[in-house]
């Protein structure tokens, strides 16, 4: 085999290959992508580099720390958000199952528990799917830049006025917009208001400059969903199905709901604007295996078995700290700042929803964890147990 030269130094091709693999470790490790409908490929924990005893302990921890809210999610939702004025169930709900989860290593199933095919509500995990729709709009050049003002695309009055006209896609995506108004009968100020003060105080508060203050607010997330509906000009569940869920082999059982009041007409066709969460009902209803496929897609930088479904650029953008909150990107949580899980790498990012729904991604280790109905305060402990079960 003929040697190559670099600065006059002979290099054997095998040496070059080893160096390339060291620089690009993802190339050295083949990733498994399950075909639609096939039984997920699994291997023993030992073969995948896990201690069976420690892994079992982690799973038992997840099973033993179930979210304490009622399995009738109508009850759990109304109790959980009882502080909000005018709060009501405006979209569908579904009674939930018990603790469920999956752990993947480079796509291969390491372990699973519970009914992974059961369709359940997933609450604010929906937001990570929603932000992906925005990434696809950029990839398809429907939106030029996240720094564009949304009013350039949505001119029906949703972004009129001194405050709302300043809002960019970037602000909506990282929840720093402080959009002010009423959408589908829901006011921004009535969503997760401060514990102190009155309705008059909340309604008449001083607005923050867009981009300056992070505030988790479903009314404004729904404004993002509505704005993306205007851009795509077709229902967002159709976009997600065609661009992501069908290509990754997801089941036919997932659904994405809006509210009874969230219908609009575009191009003469009545369409529902979906919600970005479920605390008023609605959002994505999905099984654990479909979540795992979505997590695997992001673990592999938007590439599914050689097909770049979402640009690598978008995955990186979505998982960067925002100016207003270093723990939050574009509707993905980051293991940084005041949300950092003790003893775990900062490269981890995750989707999170009410009731203990999580998709956790560690690209460096090739790990995807989906866990459902885990006590939210225990997620950091659980992920740490899983990571500690890996044999160095």
C-alpha cells in the first residue's frame, strides 16, 4: 500500500484512518436506526458497556419514584394550575399509565420498562417538537432568519403595537418575548402569574424588552405555534408527520391536538392551531418508542440513517444557551446554570413536560433516555444513576 506524504513525512493510510476516527468518534461507532414497525434491536447491558446490577437499580429508582399526581390527568392538571385565573381545560386529555421508559446506546435498546407502546399525554415535551417545526421552516427557507421580526410573516395584528412588533422568532423560541395579548381566549398574563399580586397587577405590569427576561409561558408558546401555522399554511401535525415522524419510522398512533377555540382559516381551509403543551389540554399524545426515535434523531444531529432530516446547524442552534436563561435553548432544556444536574456533563440536553415526562440526550456518550411519569424532582438523580451504570 502506497504511503502518503505530509510535510515530507511518509504516512501510511492506516495511520491516517486511525487519526480520522479519533477526530471523528461518531464515525467509529455505528448507530442503529430501527425500521418502522420492527422489534427494536436490543443487546445485553454488558455488551453495551453497562453494569446490569447498577442499571437495574436505576430502573427500580424510576419505578419507585412515580409522579404523585392523579392518573386522571384532568384532576392533576386542574390541581396543578389552580393558581391561574380563568384556567380551564380547553383541549382533550387522557388518563395516564404508570412509569415507563427506554434507554438507548447508539440506538440499540439497553433497557425498557412499562408499556412503551401506550399513547399518553406528554405536555411540554411538545415544545421541543414545536421548535423543530421552526427549524424545518428555516431549513426550507420559509423563514429567512430567527432574527427576523415575526410581524414580517404574520401581519394579521398578532404582532402589532410597540411591544409585540419588536418580537423576533428568536425571542419566541427561547421564551423571552414578553408577548402581550389574548390568543384563543387565553391571556398571556394569566399563564403562570406570580404568587403575589392581583389580576389588576398582572394585567397592568410593566412589559420587559423582548430578549431580556425568560418567562415560561404557554400562551406565548401557542403564539409561536400559530405563527408557524401561518408560515407553513398547513396544519403543523402534517408538517411533523411528513418531515420527521414518517421518515424516522414512527408509529401511526401519535396525535397533536389544539383547543376547541384554536381554529383559524388559511387559504379558505379551516385549520386547527395546535398547542405547545398540555396544561390546558391538548399537545402531543405519543408513545415512548416514538419519543425514543425523536431523541435518537437529535442524538445524531438531525440525521436518520444517512438522511439529513433536520439540519445539523439547527440542532446546534436549538441546544445553545439563550441570553435570558443559560439553562434554556430553543425549547430544549440544557444541563447548565440553575438547572444543572449535579455530577453530569453539561453537554446533555433534554425535553421536559408536566408530570415527569422527559427525553434526555447525551450526544457524547451516544445515550438517549426516555422516562415518563417520574417525580420531576428525581430526574437528575435518575439520569446520574444511569450514567454511573456505564462501565468505563
